[in-house]
């Protein structure tokens, strides 16, 4: 007979977290200092505001977007906070060790390094979306740290081998994170949640909590895309990115709702589809942004991204499950990977249209290499991570305890003494 | 026998939204460019922060304030997002075509133009409050676009004929939006929701979700009122507006709670009244702000606004329904129109007190004209819009499906396959 | 037989609030002006952004953190808004009268004065945490105003007698507020809620609403600690405080979750413990911040603060109740007082380690005096306030109406007419 309770993580999570946190603090002791020469006070003010917008997106936006499942709200927001807090610390270290803003063997914390660390954490949170509800927090924690490591290495390869623009290489976070997460989810596939787990649904409250996260992501996305564009040296690009992201997102909301209603047999909208697809415009424009120069191009990209994403959510999610046995809880494939690749295509076409002959060909080859390397890295590392996390040593919960807070959280009806 | 389901909008909403969005994108192709000469980087930083505060108010504040009804949360926040996203795009175009910041037949997007567009969207969202829960999204969408058009035309008249200050003319948004909405609601009156619809109430969760929206509106209102005051040329006014709005709102919270408890027979507070009346101080001070020069005047205005608004909510809302057959779901008349007119009176009296003779009379005449034109425009356009939306072509839901998400949203208990 | 309903406050709260508000407005008429010479436009921009972060923390953060009880959400967020709005107005006046930024018998409102007023309000809200759910709004209102008065007097003593740094004296707010609140709660102890009140628990929704408040506090804490550090004169300190608070909070989240799981017999996490303990790193670093110069020290302080706080929540809260008859609803002793004192010790040790001989001894004596004065003041004023609030004139609710919104709020099932 199956055990009644989910396996206790008392001997796993605290140990792993204590250990990692101690290692992080020791690494900070020896390698990390605070950068005291932020170039200029005005830029610090600007960066701090952008940093906070991103900070809100990572902790509030992703955290509450993950509360949509009817019985998994505590885990959604709680584990998001745990993972992001760990991932940020690790990303500061990894970025400092591998990427070039390092000073004489020391890592200097600055607004730029913290913003980059939060973007790396975002990439881990995207990956988490694919396995949402089907793994325990120890697995999530290890997965997040491996994902950040893989993503930073991928950036290092792109920047060192292909001399890619740092801005462009970091915007691969959506594609990398989504494919990584999908591979982990594919390896960890559970037969028991097929065809549809009874707890994998929303209700009135959780739908609104998730709307909340969606709105924070949606509202602050212009800062997310533009934060690493220098206000001093690339002012024109910065304005273009801000207004472009804003308009692209405005169009994708309208399209997400229209497509959701159009594809429903009863003519009703689906809250989960809308929440996710409304964001696809921001993903697509993020990858394409350095090439977009007119507001209407951004709007067209938002239009297509939401169209593809909403159709994908409606038709492809179930297909993925039945055909490939790959269950993708938040449908990150349709929300991050496909709009990301759409943005990549848009980038390519705009550049090809504005260049000629040899330059165009060289750009195309370079551009294709960037995508191919990112895709390969994410698939390989994702598969390896999945295999590692499949070990029963990590005490995954039973199928019936998936999508359920009871496995990890004390609930008051269980502890009231009276 | 009445049909069991609300009429499907599958053939209406997607079509209307696709069509409008395509027209918007085409207009953007030909007319809209990004302004690359924002006067100065420091001002851009400042404006971007203010823009984001307003952005949060429009999408998060209004969106969650609209979730207060027990079964209408998805529609409240979802339709708010759809409407606001469409209204902003349309307002950028309308403002660009009619109002003078246009360059050689081109519209240049800048922080100023986006902030103005969001304020126009706010005006449409105020109007939406009056018909909240009694119209379907197609009707709301058309209503929002007409409202924005009317409001921009009203601004154009005030600025061209009366040479009104742009700042003053845009703050008429509360009065214009509220009266417009009330007229639409009056024309669309449904006998079936009389005396009180069973779903027109709050519960513990929706009350807190609405508190959320209230707080975002309340906290960021100083930015809402001061965003269009130039930091460079009108610094003194800017500081006065920020601190004045802050103090006015602090007083109106206290008054809203006191009056709500005082007018209740059991000595209990009413969450809905408090949430709305706490904001009335911000509305009133917005209309009066260019004349207010001392903190205590702002506090007195906040005091009176909350008093009137809370009394109005308690006694006038039902009276409006029984006497005039005009049902005003969010009581926008008491929250936006009456405090707005109070602010207008305060503005008038302060100016009369500080001027003498001819100047005072001329100011009074001009000031009265501004109000009269705005009121007439809003009443006329509102009535016309109501008549247009009454067409059964738009497939309004049945009375029993009012205030109910089931009419427009898929719910999981209907879609679970297991 | 006990009365069925909670006593009506209709004759108390509106009267007290009207009266106080009128007095405040009169004081504003005679003493308060708006400061028109904010030193510099760039600093104003910076201060306004920080002010808004703190504004969000006070009204949204504390307000929603207080919604965790299953039947006390309306009161939690509503009373928080009322109290904070009153406390801010009163703190502007008290700070202006007692503390030296006063100009020729006038109080000038500036960003600095508003930020200080909000920090004083924070201190009152911390105190409110200890009596949360067990007092009515009139008692809370009076308690908040006395607390602010006491805290400002304490600051005045520290600054005048001990020439303490204003920054350091204001960060005593956590220790002062928490001990004040605990004393009030001890004096007002109700036998009837022993051993555990049936309504003192969370559910799925309120846990997420509280998560919300937690996250806003957590995300914006770097602004809370650094807002009063001058960007111009103490830039190095400002950066250290921002990054230090950020890292300290990141570590304390990880530790709070680990300890919560480790100390639970079933290996499950407790949402309430995590929400509170995750913030303890910010409290501790706030008190220690002027002495912390390396990121890893901040991380170690966050580590220890969360450890102590989570252990205290698990083991000390019940002990306090049984041994001392002191019920501390939000466990502010473990969340604010103990991490605050830990930060105080950290401050002391770091200073002692970096100085020698006489200087070290003098610093230690001064440092100990600051703590002793603050602790004594808070205990004495807290006890006196408790005795004053114990008068039955204030109509406290019955024990069975504790932790229950029904006592103060209209609910729709009671007012529906149909």
C-alpha cells in the first residue's frame, strides 16, 4: 500500500540549504566587494529604479504568476522566493568568475552585476515553470543552481567564441530557460498525472492571485528589456526598447484575449492562457529589440507572438503530453521558447532586409550559430539535470501529492490545538 | 423559456478586436515615430518613474479595484487590462492628431504623450465603473474608445476655444468620465437587476483584492496629479501638488472610515464605501491643484471630499436607482463626479478670494464655461453611446448573467476531463 | 448572558477621529508650510523614488502582512491604513516640534520630513502587530498616536543627551515599537483567548495575501534602510547599506525556510513563520548598518537573525503566552525586537574589533546607553498606554469577537435586501 504522507524533506532541504548558504558566504568572504566607483550618481539613481522594477518582477511577478494552481499557491510563491534568493547569490558569483567585468580576481557588486544576476535568476524561474508542481523544493533548488550555471556558461561561450553582444546573449534567457525546463520535465515524466491531474486547475481566488503576478511582469517588462542598455552610450536604443516593449505588450494583451475567445468552442476566455500569452510580446521583443527601429514593427511582433503563443497553449500543450510524454505545467514552451524564437526570426529578417550581400550572409550565419549553441546547451544540460534529479535520494513526492501544498506546508486545520 | 447560457461573443469580440488592432497598427505605420530628442536625460529619468506609477495605477489599481464583486473578479481585472491597452493606443493617436504637440504631421511618442494617453485611458476606466458588470466586453471596448475620443475632443475644445491650461483640461477626466459612464448606464438600464442583484456584493477575498487596487491608486496618486507638471518650469507647483495630494488623501482615508461607521445603523464600516471614498481626496485636489498653495487647504479639501463622497455612497446610490432608474455599480458619481465638482468649486473660491474686481469676474466666467462645456459634452456623448450600445447586435448578456464571470470565462469545473 | 454583538463604536471612533483630524488640520494651518528649497532637483528625484518605496512598504507591506488571520483581513489592512494615515500626520507635527530641522517656529514639509514621518508610523505599526486582533480601532488609534509621541521623544533624548546619529536613533524603531507593543499586549491580556483562539490561524487565501505584504516589505527594505543616508555626503555608506540589506535579506529567506522545516516534526514549513523570519535580516542589518563594511558580514547577520527569529517563533511564542501571559499575535518580539538587538550586538562587536582602548570603551558605554534608554522608554510608555487602553470606556470587543472582522465590518450576507 502506498504511504499516506509525502516523504518528509526534514533531512534533505535544511541540510542542502545550510550547506550551500555557508559555501556562498565563504565565497563572498574571499571574492566579493562592493563597487564604490559607480560611474556617476545620476546613473546610479536610474539603475536603482530599474533594478527595483526587475526585483519586483522576479519576486512578485514570477512568484504570484506561479500561484495559479488551486492547491499550490504557498509552494508557488514560497519556493519562487527561495529559489530566486539562492539563484541571485549564485549568479553574482558565477557572473563574477566567468564574465569579464571582474577586477583583479575580485568580484565587485554593482547595480549592473545585481541586475544581471536577477536576469539569470529569471532564466531559472522560467525553467521552474515547466516542472511546476511535480518536483519537491530540494529538486527545484538544485535545478535552479544548475540552470544558472549552464546559462552563465552559455553566455560565456557566446561572448567568447562568437563575440556576441552581452545584451543579446542575456536575452537568450527565455529560450535557454524554457528548453532546459522542458527537458527536465520530459525526463522526470510521471505516468500518474496522465491525462490530467485533478488538482491542475485554477479557481476564482488563485486566478486573481496569478493575474497579479502577470500584471507586475507585464507592467515592468519595459524595464526588464531596457535595464542593461546604457543610458549614456545607447540612448536612442534605450528609448526604442522602452516604447517598443510597451506597445508590443499592449498589442499582445488584445490578441491573447481575442485568440483565447476565438479558439474556445463556447466563446469563453481562458484565464491561464491569457495570463501567459499576454506576456509573449515582451519575450519576443526582448530577443529582437536591438534590430527594431519603429513602433509599428514592435506592435507587429507583439501581434504575432501572442497569436502563436495563444494557439500553442490551446492546441500544443495537450499534444506535447500525449505525443511526447512531456508535461509542461506553465506551458513555458509556448510562452517563452516559441515567442523567443519568433523574436530571433524577426531580428534576423530585419537585419537581412537592411543589409546586403556578404554582410547579410555573415550576420545570418552568426545569428544561427547563437541560436543553435543555446538550444544545444539547454537541451543537453536539461537532460543531464533531469537524470540527476530522478534519483530517489531526493525523495520526490508521490503522483497523488503533485500540485499540492499539503506535501510541504503546515496547514492550520492540522495544527490547531483546540 | 430564457436561454440557459449567455450569448457567445465568439463571432463579435475577436472580430472587433482584430479589426481595431489592425487599424491601429496601420495608423502607427504611417504616423507614429519615437521621439529621440527628449529634452534632457535627467527629465527622462524622472518622467519614466512617474509614468510607471501611473502605469501601475491604471492597470493594477483600477484593475483590482474592479474585482470587488463576488463573482466578477476575472472580468474586473481582465477587461480592465483589455480596455486600458486599447484605450492607450487609441489615445496616443487621438492626442497626436488633435492636440498641438504634433510635429509636421507626425506623432512623436514621448514620455509626455504616453502619460497623457494613460490619463485618457483612466477617464475611460472611470466611465466603465458605472456600467461595471452589466455590459459585455464588446460593449465595453466600443464604449472605451468612444469615451477617449469624446474626452480628447473636449480637451481640444477647452484648449482651443477657452485657451485652458492643458493641465487643468486633462484633470476634467474625472468629471467627464463619471458623467459619461452614468449616462451610458442610465440608457442601458435593466429592469431585471432591481432592487438589488443577488451577485452585487463582496466577500472576504474580493474585498481584499479590491483593497489592493485601492491602495495602489491611493499610494501613487501624488504622481498621477503631478506627472504633467513640469519639473523644470513649475517646480514650486510640482512640490505643492505632491505634498497636497499626499495630505489630502491621508485625511480622506480617516474621514471615509469615520463617516462610514457613523452612518451605519450598527456602527460598522462598509469596505466598498471606504475603498471608494478614501480616493475622493485625490480626485478633488486634482481639479483644484493649481490654486492650492498651503498644505492645510489640501487637507480641508480632502476632508470635505471624503465626507460628501461617503455620504453620497450611503444615501444617494440607492436613491439614484429608485428615482432615476440609473444604476451606478461603482458609484462613480460619488467618487469621481461630485469630488471633482467640489474641487472645481474650491478652485473657484480660492481664485476669487485672491483676485479682485474684473479679473475675478472674468476668471469665474471662464471657469464656469469649462465646467459647463465638459458636463454637456459628457452627457450628450454618453447618451449617444448608450443608445448605440443598446443594439441587440452587441449581444448583451441576460439580466441573470450580470455580475457573473461565467458568461465570459472558462472555469475549471467545466473543463476538467477526468 | 453575554451580549451577542460586539459593542458598537459608532459613538466612539467617528468622534475621536473627527476631533483628532480637526486638531491636526488646525495645527497644520498655523505651523506647517511646504519647503520650496529642496536642495537640488536631482536629489528630489532620488528622494521621491525612495519615499514611494517606503510609502508602499507602510501601506501595502504592513497592511497586507496583517491580513494573515483567516477572519481578520479587512481589519488588518483597513485599520493599518487608518492608523498609518493618522500616525504620519502626527509624526510630521511631532518631528517638526521636537527635532531640529525646524525653521523659525515653522515646520517645513520636505521629502526628508515625510520619510521620517513614515518611519515613525512604521514603528507604530510594529507595535500594532503585538495586539493584532485583540483591540478595537479606537484603542489602536490612540495607541498609535501615543507610540509615535513616545518614539519621537525617545529620539529627541538620544539626539540631545547622547548626541546620537539621527540615522542610528531612528533605526531603534524596531526595538522601541516591538517592546512597546508587547507591553501593551501584556497589560491588555485576555484570559479568554488561552490556550489558542480558534480564529487565530491562516487559510490558503489569507496566507497568500500575507505573502504579498511580506514580499513588498522584503523587496523594498534596501530603500527603507538607506533612505535617510544622504546620497551626496555619504555615498559610500549608501551603497553599502543598499547591497548589504539586499544580501542579508536573501540569506534570511533561505534560513527562515530551512529552520522552519527543520524544527517541524513532520518536516513541513510554516507559512507564518517564514513570512516573518524572512524579514528579520532587514531589521538586524538596519540597526547594524553604519558599522557593516563588507557584503559577507551583512550575510552573516542575515543568517543569524533568521535563525534566531525562526527558532523564537517556533519555541518562544507559546512559552511567552504560558509563562508570562503575554500574547504576541505577530510575534513582533521575535521578528523585530530580537533581530534588532542582534543587530545592536553586531554593531557593537564590529566597532570594538576595529577600535582600541579608550575609544572602544567609550563607544561601548554610549552604545549600551542608547539601548537601555530605548528599552526603558518603550517598556514604561507601553505599560502606561496599556493601562489607559484597558478602560472599558473604549468598549473592547468580547473575547469571542477577537480576530474577527464581523465586529467592525458590514458583511454582505447581513445587508443583502433580497
